[in-house]
C-alpha cells in the first residue's frame, strides 16, 4: 500500500508540485512579504521564527491530498479491491500514512535546505534539531489520519480537499505561526493560546531556536498523541463501514 501511494505521487505532476514547488513558495513568500513588517522578540531573522510554522502549514496542505485520495478510492471502487486482498482492513490507511510520512520527510528537508540558503539556522544543537524534525513528522502523521477520516466521511474527493483546508487554515492563521500571539486582538489571544497549532509551533520553535522548556514540548506531544488516539480508531471504523456498504 505504501509503494502504491509513493508511485502515484511520482507519476502525477500536480502531486509533485504540491510536494516540491508549493513548500518552496511558502518559505520564500512568507519570509519576504512578512519579514520586513514583523519583528518577533528573541530572533534576529524572521526566517528563524517563521520556518517551524511553515513546516506545519505545508504538511497540512500536503496531507489534505490524503482525504482526496481516500475519497477517490471509495468513488472508483478501489476500496472493494482492497477488501479482496489478504491484508488487515486498516492496511490501506496505514500504508497511506507511511507514504505521507516519507513524502513529509522529503518536504521538510527541501524546505529546510531552501530556508538555510536565505539565513535559517538551527540554534539549539543537533539533538534538538532531530527532535524538531521528529515532532514535525508526528504532526504530519496526525494530519494524514485526520484527512483520511474526513475523506471517508464525505466520500467525495472535491469536498474532502476543500473541507480539510477550510478546517485547518483558520487554526494555523489564528496561532503563533506567523506572528506572536501577543500582537493579536485581545479576544483572539484567548483562542490562540488554546489553539493546538500554537502549542505545536511553539514547541518546534523552541527546538530550533533554543530556550527549551519541558512544559512547551510536553504540551505539543500531548496534543499530537491525543489527535492520533482519536483519529486512528475513528478512521479505521469509518473505513470498515465504508468497505461494508
């Protein structure tokens, strides 16, 4: 299942664009459009501040294709073919999540390489940098299962793609992704502080910039673990129901 999804990624030009061109565009556009106007405290260059947030944004956009692909498999009858295989019922979803993780690792490396050319640096050492990559990958896995669940529920490729992004984009832009929460209007700060995207981006930023606090890291890990604990069983149940109908 993992190989099937990776081969599909390579063979479809639009998917290659999502996996390569779009992340690079995010790094360059957000850095050069916001970097001159936003000066977060504690950093000398905006790219050091914003890159962890762009990681999360790009992973969300990339994993939205999971919902589209799962809904498309339902619409074209591919799920019925999977049922005939001697494999666990959850294998198609697990294979998709593993393929997404491989793609996400490539995307993270690509974005970090481009960001390094325009000034980004890891300031907290190699172990913290590897921990940041690991946390980002776990966020991508959570996105994969959430979008897969959405695709199984709506059962329409177009609705799955649009619906997933409509849910994720407001969460990302009302978090600390692009600017400190303290600069938001007072009514929005209350939401931003409990927004799981703020917890994840703050933890990634702590791991790349330094100034680590265990509270920030564990809060992000708790959010990711909670999302996985909710999304994986729900997606497997939805898949079994879809395959049986």
